[in-house]
C-alpha cells in the first residue's frame, strides 16, 4: 500500500463517522471511539506511522493500522521523550468507506 498523509487520515476519520442509528455490529461503538481519538491526536499534530510489521496488524485495502505517539501522563511526569505513549488505531480506507456508502463500515 502507498503511504498516506496526515491530512488524508484526518479526512478518513471524519468520513468514517457513522450515526449510532446506523451501527450494525457489537463493536461499532468501539470503532467509532477509536476513530474519534485517532482524529483528535492526528489533528493535534502527534507523530504517526503506518504499521507494517510482518506477523502483526498490517494495513490492507480495508484498514489503515496507525501507531500514534503522544505526550501523555508519564511524559508529563518525567519529561523524558521515551515516556511518551504509543497506541494503535484502525482507520477505514477510502475503498472501504466507498463500499459501505455512509453505512457502518465496521
């Protein structure tokens, strides 16, 4: 898969919001929550990278797996960059969102 920019990921997070009345999966609420957190961290300028580790969660035609690094509690207690938090998020690809046409993508 080609690389994707911060702006493109933010746009996918915005496009991936689905009204609760259209959720169709028991995990839809969690997917929407993750999308919101990813949007907030990416919008705040936090570092990110697309996960491409063999044998682990990898991006494909349906999902971008994104690691986002941010200055959380431990960083602000210690001030050391190695104490920054890193979390993984799944963001639907444009192809996946096109297929569901505004409905629940999870």
